[in-house]
């Protein structure tokens, strides 16, 4: 149907781009799939209603006609194509004329702030409509950032009209894109890093190789533009009641920087991704429990003292669990996985879930057994996207695996 074709052009942003910057495709001819002679014979009334609807809509477009059925049911002139004289006419046909007027005003407002913003309006016309005045405010933020490189304050301290922490939180990507246009259009990737300068490794979420990117979008935004950001925290528990920490405290949270400077008399550190597992681990001599945070182990990356003790990693039994393990070994090659073996997986079939999006990365730091299990999970040998979350492992099994000698060896 003609309306479907025009609606698709609107939904893709093509009509609005033509409105802002005509490409010369108008007048535009949109061919119509007209009834055949056989259709005229079998359902003349439906064909006639179809044609009548198009003839009645003439005004936003003109119609080209073609003769059909001369040798069978008699000559009939049917619409063959609709011709729109301008993008405005086609926009009006889909009932978006008011939106088009609003878009022009918003695009003009952006261009008045800086001509470079027009490029963004052409790339994101529908988003510009959706944002409305917020797009102009985001543009003002990007202009402020250009004039205030590395401000060295918290986002909360910005004193721009209409700008507050929540606004930045909701519009980080737009601000980054507009800021990129001010830098002569250097594009940004989905996680906000400039495509032109991000290597394949650094683009990986939470890569541990070299300097890992900040863990959260807010932290990445702050780092990108020179804002201060609350430091990453590290939480750990002394499983040995006699281990000296801070008075009688055994469960502490410190900054990642402070964690990296610790010098504790520990023989072993157990890293677990699940909070309840972290809290429930029993007393063990000379042992520390560390609450992990998935990808982006910056607190563990910088803690050189961990190289002088055993480090056990207990993650989810799925492809991303093994990927995190692989990345952790990039800085601590001696890490041993626990409860991430095939025996544990098969003993808990009743607790299997489905991994939403599996990792397909090639992992070069796994043991032979770990690598085989990673490949088996990734190729659905046990079922579609099987995963076993660590908190679903029976506690008696977990304790035996951690403390009873069933740990896999590297």
C-alpha cells in the first residue's frame, strides 16, 4: 500500500532528512501494485474500492494510470504510481505536517547555536523530534564542554540553565554525539568511545588489558570529559576472625585505590560474583573473600599484592563467566577457577537457565578443561544457551567444592 511505503520513509527518517536538505529525488514516483486482469475478473468490487480510495486521496500526490483488462473484462484505468511533488507533500500524506514544522524549528535552533549541529540533526531527525527542547539543552552542554576541557568538578556542580545530574544521566549519548560534531564529526561508538581511536581490545566491555575502561556509563562520561566521579569501591571480608583489619570490623568497603595498597597477611583470596555467596562463606584461616563486580575488575587489576597469594575465582557457569575469568588472568595469571567445572554443571540440571547473549570471543587463558566447557556451552552441546548461575548451586556442593578438595586444578 502507498501509505505503508510513505510511513516507512517517515519511520526511517528519510522524509525529514529530505525536508532539511533536499537531495533532488522529488518529484518522487512511488509505484503501486495494481490489480491484475485476473483479479478484476474474480473480485472486481475490491479492485474498484482500492482504486477509488487512491483517487479520493489525490491532492497530496498525483496519480499515473494504466489500462488493465481490455481483452478480458474490458478496459479499466487503474492507478499505477503516485507522484509526490515534494517531501512536504508526502509528510502531509502520512499526517506528520505539524511534526515537520516543529523539526524545522528545532534544527534551526541547533544551527543557531553552532552550524556543526546541523549534521547531527540530519543523522538523527526522529530523535531530534523526540527530544524537542532537550536537544537544544544538550547542545548547550556540549558547547560548554568544548569551552571547558577537563573541568575537574562533579557533574552535579554544573551551573547551566536546565542542566542537572539527571539530565546528564538521561542524555549522555546525545551530548557525546553533539560534542563529536563540534570536533569535526569524529564518531562515537555505542559505549561512547571515539571510533577513530579505540582499539579492538579497549572497546571490549571491561577489558583488563592495559588501562581498563571505567565500569559504568556515568564513569566513562566523566572520564571522557574530565569531570570528577565517585571512585570505584572494593568490598572484602576477612574469613579469618584473627586477621587484623580495622578494629573488630571484618566486612569492609574501601576505594579501589586504597584496596590496591593493602598488605594483608592472607594466604588465599576467594572472588565471588554473588553477594549472598560472599556473605555466607564460612570462616577459613588466612583467607579473604572479595565481592567481584563482573567485567571491569579495576580494583583487582591494580592490587599487586594479590600476586603473592592464591586467588580463586567463582563465577557463573556460562560463557561470560569464563570470559571474565580469562580477563582476570590477563593481570593475575595464577587465578584458579572453582565450581566452574562440568561436574558442577551436570549435577544441577534442575537449576539451568538461559544466557541472554553468549560470548563468542576466543579465550586464550583458560585451562584445557575450562576451554572445553566454554566451547561446549557456546555451541549448545548441553542445550540452547545453557547457564548455571552461581547462586543456584546447592550450598553443600559449594562448600565441598571450595573447602573439600574438589577444586579443579590448572
